[in-house]
């Protein structure tokens, strides 16, 4: 019994040391930031602050549908790139079933692209602009 307890301690001492070190480091960082951190008070101290810019306007601002359609395009092509990269790395292992699975995946993404085109997400010039009328 004593020998198994000693073997267990010898096996897991590194994990215990790591946990103690992490807790100590967290306590150190919180303590140092509490001692050295600023305690200024001011009129702009309680304003929302994001990316170095103080916000203006309402948080309930309405966005054009164009914004959401562009976001959908980004998600479509970002996800497509991630999955197709993983598929291309394992192409020899997945065989024909993987090929047809990737084909179905690309077809679904193509359907999303067709929807975006029909919804006007790819029309960057507003309707009624004279850029269309000039033939540019």
C-alpha cells in the first residue's frame, strides 16, 4: 500500500506543481495589477470604450441589409476555405465518398452564393446610380 502511494505521488508531482504555479501566477498578476493599476475618476471614465474610439450615436442603430449579406458572404467563404483545406489534406484517405461529400458541400455553398447574388449582396453600386447608366 505504501509503495503504490509513493509511486502515485512520484507519477503526479509535476501536475501538482503546475497547478500550484498557475494559481500562484494568477494571484501574483491580480495583486500587482491591484497595486499598480490606475484609480482615476472622471467624466469619461464610465463611457463605453471600444477599439480606442469613444462610441457615438445609439447602440440601436439600424444597418442596411447589405451589411448582413456581406457578413453572410464572409462566413460562406471562410467556412468553405477551412473545410476544403482539411478535405484536401486527407484526400487520399477519404476516397470517392469524401469527394462526393465535398461536392455536396460545395453545391450547398454555391446555393448560398446564388441567393446572395439574387438578393443583391454582390451589387455594390446602389440602384439608380448613374454608374450603371454610363456602362461602366
